[in-house]
């Protein structure tokens, strides 16, 4: 029986629909204590920056969430991800829209990630918001109409 998961690398994927606001999938690779430490890959649900360890992840079949989680799994296997407490890597896929440039989509996504991470990292009763930095690490066009973006998100409380 698995007891403790020690994540060494993780990539987060914001959930797009059906889940509560500020929900993410955490795609991680690390070691779990079985009869001996065993390398495992794990997907977990994260609500408002708190891992729901006993809740099984779910996303609707054929959705952008499913495709992005699968892509995050591949990136984890290729050695991407971080285990930092103050920063994380976030993978997002967005449809390219008529009349919006790739730069517009990147800027919009940066702003959404910034607002989300300010909200989920603000301390109760605090009058000052945490400092959040969102930086594009890489982008890749998927098919003709989907842009996949990997961001570094740093939080300074």
C-alpha cells in the first residue's frame, strides 16, 4: 500500500470546465513509499492551491483538459517540471481565435494566470497581495487552431 508521495517534478494544468474556480490538475513524477521507494507518475486535483490527495482526478473525454494533461505527462517524462515551493510550471492550451494574434492569446493567458495565482496565494486577512510573476517559457502550435503554452509562475509572499 502506497503511503507517502515525494514529488520531484510537477506541472500544473488549470481546469477549464465543470470544476470549481481555481481548480488545477497536478501532473507529477516522484517517489512513493511502497515496500521500497518506487518511481511513480501521479495526477492529483488541486483546489485553491491545496492538493486533494484522496480525490481521484477527472476530466471529460475529448476535452482540452484531457489533451493538456496528456501533454503534461509527456513533458514530465521528458524531465520538465519543478518541485519548488515558490514557483511552478503551468501548461495551458488555448484555441486560436479569429482576429486575435498569438501574442494576444499569450498576453490574455498570462493575465489569467496572474489573477488566479494572486487570488489563491493571498493570506487570510492580508491587506497586501502576494507578488506574482508569470513568464512564458515556451509555446507550440498544436494543429492549426490550438496554442500550447508553458509558463513559469513565481510567488513571493
